[in-house]
């Protein structure tokens, strides 16, 4: 029952809090309301859980919106603002955030190659920057159950295109477990369990039951 010595968290081939960046793009009312690839409330729950996870594990976060300053679009949904409202947002006019100078500079300034990416829609605001980042040598991890498209077909086709270009698919629960990796890393265990309780995950329900007893 002895864990191996912790691998170098910066060079680990798996995701760690020290080698990953979290990117979240365009979780705004119009985009959320147009999602047809999954239940919208589940989408909101999953992206909020993913954002909370990024905060809890201390990941650098790049948050971008589209057309807020032009008045053509609204700010992020309140659930996201509650989690990430303390952070700046990079507003842009380009559909592809990688074609926005400030966004690209923010990602490059962090200096990490592993990009955990979430965006609405999958077929545009996720796939375009993901493909560009891959082309420039980054590793892209698309959180498949925290993103959505205008149809199931559009969502799945976009994920396939990213994967065929070398991107990796990941669920938000897998991301959480990968960042935690060892229960002996006790500092983040409370956040891990709280996230499962909030989202109704099996482990969270069991933990809540045990606490109640």
C-alpha cells in the first residue's frame, strides 16, 4: 500500500496541476441556449464542475468571451461568473480564439504545453483553436461532457476532427481523478469530494452518506 514517489509534475505525461492550463471559451447565454447535443442543465453542471476543479487545483486559467464589448453578446452565464468572476476575460470578435492576439499571447505566456480546452460550440469555438494549438505543438485535451454543439452530429464530428489531428478526449471526471491521482495528496481531497457531492457523483453520494452517519 505504498505509493510510488511522486513523478516530476512538470514533465509527467499525465495531467497535473503543474503542467496544465485550463481554457474556457464562450459559455454565454446565446451559446448555452443553442446547445442541442446534450441536456443543457447537465452541460452547465459539468462546465461549472470543471471550472471549479481548475480553481481548486490551482491551474492557470484563460477565459475568453466573444462580442461582449461590441454589445452583440452577453457576458458569461451567472454560474460561470460565480466561479471565475475574479479572473479577467479576454473578449474578442473572432470565432477562432487562436486568431485573437491577446488570447494567443495569454496562452503562450503561461508556458505550458498541455491545454485542457472547453468551449461552445464544439464545431467552431472549440475545434478551431484546438486544431491551431495542435498545429503549433501543444497537447489538447477536450473535455467532451463539458462542451456541446448545435446538434449531436456536429458535436461528434468536431470531436473526431480534433482527435484525428492528435487531440485527446477526456471527461471532466477523468480530469478530476487525473489531477488528484493519489488520496495521499490530502490538501485537495476535500475539494475533490465536494465536487462530486455537488454534481451527484457516485463517490460524492457515498462520501455524503458516510459523513451523515
